[in-house]
């Protein structure tokens, strides 16, 4: 793999991974304007994801841990699956019914993130990753 390709994968992993980690922190801790477990759990209950609090914990951990692992390139296939799984649920339970376009609260962005996570999981994290060092 070229240095340029490895750098590209690093940029993708950092932006996507840290964004997911922050999104998970919103659910888990209420950071970055999030609602924490109680608020997210209440929302999950309201859309039929029950028990809401436990499912918010699972989703938050998947996003937070998956995002950190993805960013540093450690256990990258697992990290990609954790990220993709949260996006599948987001599409199925929240955004899918609104059609494709994000402007209509559709699943456009969720699908892009899902595909990027799976793509990196399949291709590998690149040379600038903990997986490559280990």
C-alpha cells in the first residue's frame, strides 16, 4: 500500500471514528449537546426500541467503542461492524421511513457511513493503524 493510500485511510478512519465516538458520548454521557442515557432511552422507548435505557446503553457503547477502535485502527473489522450495525438500526427504526434524502431526515447519511465503515473493515485500516503495528 502506498503512503498516500495509507494516509487516505487514516483520514477516513479519524473523521468517521471520532465522529462516532462523539455521537456515542452524546448517548452515554450527555456530552456535546446529547441527552445522555435517560433522554436517549426515553426516545428509544418512544420509537419502539425497548427497553429504551438498555438499548441506548448498547447503542452508545457500540458507537463510542466502535468509533475509538475505528479511529485508531484497532480490531478494525469489529469496529466497522459495530458502526455499521448502529447505522442499520438507525435506518430501520428512524430514517428509512423518510426516504433517501437527508434533507427529508432520510437515510442518505446513514447509508454513506455504513458503507464507509464496511469498506474500511474489508480493505483494512492501512499502514498507519494499530492493527498494522500489531
